[in-house]
C-alpha cells in the first residue's frame, strides 16, 4: 500500500497551494482530483483572466457565521505574499479597479505558475481519481481510490479536504467535502449559490429582456449591505458587479432595493426644471441613463415626454421613487449553474483557525470554499484559497 504524509482531495486553488507548501516543508504529498484537469475554475475565473487577489483583502470582506475565523490565516499569508510569488514568475498583471489584480493576458499564466511550483515542490498530482471510501485509523486514514477504473488503497497521516463549493457542477463541483464533514460529526451550514445573477419574475423578465446588454451604475441595498457598482440587464433578469455582490446578502423573498440613478435626487431635478424648463424630462434622462432604459421608463411613466416646465413636484417625486425603487421583480437566482461561489459550508467553530484541523477528527483538515467562509466579489475568494491553503500546509 502506498503511504503519504498528506493526501489532499481537490486540485483547485486551495488544494494546489496547500500541496505545494506542504511538500516544500518536506512532507510527502499526494493531491488528487476526479476532474481531468487541475484548477478548472481558475481558468474560467475573472472572464478568463482570473482576479487572483485583492490588495485590500481584510476579514470584513468575508461572510462567515464565526466572523473571527479568517483573521489569522489572512494575516499569515497576505495579498502581498501572493504578489511576491507571481512577481518571481514574472506574471504580467493589471489592477482593474483599485486593489483588484487580474492576469494581463490569461488565467492560464497563473495556473501554469501554480503547477510549476507544484512540480518543483515534488508533490504528486493524480487526475481522473476519485475517493471511494475513507477509513479512519489510529494514525490518519486509509483511502480506497479509483484512478481510470483501477482501484487501489493508500494511507496518509493528514487528509485535507479542498473540494470547494457547489458552483458550476459542469466543472467538477460536488458536495463531497460536506459529506465527509458530516460523516465525522461536523455541522454544515445550509449552502446557497452566491455571487450570482438574479432572475426576474416572468412578466417583468420579458420587459427587462428588451434591455439585455444595457449597463448602468446603480446602488443595490439588501440585508444591511449597499453596493454602488454597475448593473447589467440580461435575458433572464439582472447581473453585473452590483448584483453579484448583493447576492451575498440577499436571498429570494427578502427585500432588495435597486436605485438605478443614485445621483438623481428631487433637489437636482427641481434645479434642472429651473435651469432647463423647455427640455423634455426624457431628453434630460437620456443624457444621464442608457437610452433603451429611458425608453422603458417612458412607457411606464408616460408624462416623461413633457417639458420640465409642465411637470409638477409630485411627478418629480414619483420619478425619484421610480428610480430609487426600480422594479426588477426578483424571482430567484440563476443558481449553481452560473454562481461564482457557495455560501455556507463546514462550520468553522469546529475547525482550528490556526491549523485548519477538524476538532471532530484528528488528521482531517478543511481549506478553501468548502468551509463556511465566502468572500465578496473582487479577488477575495482566491485570496482565501491561498491564505487557508498556506496556513494548513504548515501543520499537515
Ligand atoms: P475549487 O473549486 O477551486 O477546487 C475544488 C476542486 O475539487 C476542483 O478541482 C474539483 O474538481 C475537485 N473536486 C470536487 N469534488 C471532488 C471529488 N468528489 N473528488 C475529487 N475531487 C473533487 N474568485 C476570485 O477571487 N476571483 C475571481 O475572478 C473569481 N472568478 C470566478 C468565476 C467563476 C465563473 C467561478 C465559478 C468562480 C470564481 N471565483 C473567483 C471563485 C473561486 O474560483 C473559488 O472561490 C475558488 O476556486 C475556491 O477554491 P477551492 O480550492 O476551495 O475550490
């Protein structure tokens, strides 16, 4: 039977990083994945250019039922540490919005750095390999694995679960990590697709679909959070950074407030009426908002075709109300099919924030997204994968 010091299940962001850093410490490491390629999500992330970290990352950018859990790991392996690594490999990268670092050319360049480091570290990577059973022993675990239809048994002292969340099942996402956690007595917080487009109710969906491709800067408010970023109309409802961000805080059935023109207030409209009385309201709005959006507004507030001089204060108030409570008629989300992350997961109250070892089963570790730690949109989730993977690697 083959023996390893460490076996890591899941060759995604956190697993690859943990494997490399544990092997650099001299541990004999095997990392396995049931997919035919390592790091598939890295390749599709950030529109193919992977937003691999955020220089501002701090615990406040993460949702977790145990809010202090992520502090230590984020401190021990920071965005600057990761930048130092990619600089050593001369990765070309760009800062798109402040703090958000993306590969300049392709996410392939970042994955190639991670795989080069993995090779240098001497860790063994096996793809097309699944775990059939885990047998906990006095010293670690015995695993029955299946690689390309050949079954074998392996032994390890430390077993690391890095199987990620449930988003994008077509890329190999499974609930395997949650099942393993439950088997040894862990609590798992209910999971939900997040950083995900919102779908509209059928009637409104048909209207909004007419605007598909139109983007505007909005303010989205839900669950005590506010995001002022762009929104994009889609064939199914709405998406774009503001919408993805708010889904970390909103869920179907709860209030969601969308202000499609946060700069336009009653005061500013009254002032415009004084300054440009002969201008029609819709012509004015067409300078402030996308034309197709103003056309939809004109079909719902027919008086917008009037000149400002003919418009009453009540009408301007109704316009502000329309803008600040824009009706996207949220129905639900597009779900795991297109979600970037999974909210919920393994309860971090039962996992050491220093070593990432389970408090229920000695020798078992959880890292990355399988844990109940979810970052905002903007490179935070990969930073969590690097930080948690690095932290666990020092102890496995
Ligand atoms: P990850 O999902 O990376 O890896 C899990 C691995 O486990 C996979 O390789 C999978 O095949 C394997 N696995 C699962 N079940 C298994 C089983 N039963 N047996 C064996 N192997 C198994 N974040 C960010 O910070 N910036 C960004 O730009 C983006 N963009 C982005 C776009 C899209 C479309 C998605 C879906 C996600 C993002 N993210 C992101 C989120 C980011 O990709 C995610 O948070 C990390 O990849 C999580 O890293 P993990 O290692 O935890 O899981």
